């Protein structure tokens, strides 16, 4: 997968390298995302920008941590040959203030939380959806956890059974 990364309103760090590592890790776990024909844009931006996108495209009047805008159907993506013309997988936008607040609440590094959300957003572009069913959520979380482990990042769902979260 080829990433085009645009960074606005995020603190100085190598976000592009983090995004590339996350894309490589999830490509190992979800091989359809490793296709060299795929192109994805990733925007590191502000709560204000994500709020506007969320309101315009999802009719939800609030910021969120990550938004994904898929361009391909899952069946098409899974059958895509590694040869042929480039294909736009979709766009991902991440809100700094929300991501930073969530990382602080979890007591984890912003970079680790951002890696998780990049992987989460890319899986949404590939047609995974944790809101369809419990089984779909479990499958998506397992892919996220496996990809994060490849990056040396702890399971973000590891304490779920003990703290009552769903």
C-alpha cells in the first residue's frame, strides 16, 4: 500500500514513518492491504477539521478520533490483482486533540495510540466494521492487536475483561 501523509496540527514527530510502519504491520495481518496498487491518504489534523468532516459526511456533530472514507467495496478489494492500474483505497483523518486526550486517559504514548488508530482506520477502508456484530468486532480487534504486536505495541484491549468495557 502506498500512503500519502499530510500532517497539520500535530506535534513534531515522525508521523509519516509511524504510518508506514502501521501500514506494513496491518498488511502482514490483512494481506489485501499489502497490495502495491493501493493508494491511501492519511491526514493528521485537528478536532475542528475532523468535527467538520464528521458533520458533513456522517451527520454526527462532534469530533472523533479517526474517520475512514473507503473507496472500494470489500469483495472488490479481496479480488484485486497485484498488477494493473493504481486503486484509491480511501482516506483516513485523525484528530489530534481527541487522540491525545484518549492516550492520556489510557496512560499510553500518543504514538502508540496513533498507530492503533491508523491500523483501525485502514481496516475500515478494507471493509472491516466493528459495529456490525460482536463477531466482526472480535475479528477486527484481533487484527489490530496482531498488527500492533508486530510493532512492539501492547494489546489496547488487554484489560477489557477485567474492567467491564465492551
